[in-house]
């Protein structure tokens, strides 16, 4: 049996059999992988604390024809601030869900591992709910770009004319913003305000340290979050399960 090692971030965990779990992990070496972690639900499992959800860990695998089996795990970063804050957890779920939907196993992972790690580190260190929401939106925009769905936010996605400073429509069907003149009756779109358009443009290309320094209103941060969820759900052709969770946590 071949063995391999990689840093990885735990994105999803499911119980398997009596004492095992299957894990979805985003690894630095091989992108997303599904692995079997045997015996980790036993009370005294040595590996269990190192494969908690969202952990960044150093991982060792046995590889057979059918599956990868986790043999060892050591935590690099456990993101304890994130794990003790329901609001942060709900947005980390969103990021994990988007990654799981967009990127197949063994995809080219160049740059993606760092993106996910930077996003979790930023969320872990974030102090307020607006920063956490903006970090999530920035990550979603960057993930869309990685997956080949970078939204066009600077010119009309349909007629390519420059967008004047006013409310425009976000149209996943056309791949970004469209002006009102180009909005046919059949187009599924969502209006986005001038302030929200500027915020989306900023979040798409700014480094994390600038994202967390932003001071914007609660309402515009929610507007970009909702616009992007709408955009993602159209492309993924399904509802994001994390949205309900985020809404529930925010209503507490
Ligand atoms: Zn147009």
C-alpha cells in the first residue's frame, strides 16, 4: 500500500460504520480528497482531536485502489476562536459547502489551499459580525474566480457598455452585472445598489488585511452576502444549506 502525506483542512465529517468517519479534506498536495478515518469515534482515539471540523492538520495516508485511509494526524492550527463562535462557524460552513460543491476530487489545487487557510485565519481573528460576513463574501468571490465563474462587475455582462453609477442587476445567467436596458423579461436577476457594487468590486480583488479593515454598514454587508448567495445558488443549481444555518444563528 502506498503512503503519502499532506497538510489538509477538514471540510466535512460523516459517521461511517460503528467507529469510523469519512472525511472530506482539502489538501495542499492533491486538492479535495475523501478519506476513511478508522476508529476515530472510539473514546480514546489519538487521532480524533486532530481531525475536528475546520482543523488545519498535517495528515498521513495509506492509499489503496479504492480509497485513502487516514493513518496519522497532527494539528497545525485548531482555530479555537472560530470554533467557539456560532456566527463564525456558520460562515465557515458556507465556505466548506461552496468548496465541496465547486471543486471535484483531485482538482488542480494551486493557490486554493492558501485561499481557504487565509479565509479561516481571517475569520478566526475577526472581531465583529460585519467583518466575518465580509470575509465570507470575499472568499466566495475568490472561490468563484478559481472555479472559472468570476463575475463581471465593471461593464455590462451582456452589451459590454461601461456601467454608470446606479443600481444594476446581478445576472448569473449572463455572468455578472447587467444594466437595466439589457434586462429582458426572462432574465433571473437581483438588483444591487451602487454601494453594494463598489463593495463587491473591492472584496473580489483585495487582500484579507484590507477586507477586515473595511467599515461598512450592516445593511450593505447583508446586501452583498444575499446577492452572492443568489448568484452561487443559480450556478450550483441548488440551495445552499448553510444559508438557513446562518439565518438561524443571526436571529438568536
Ligand atoms: Zn447592457
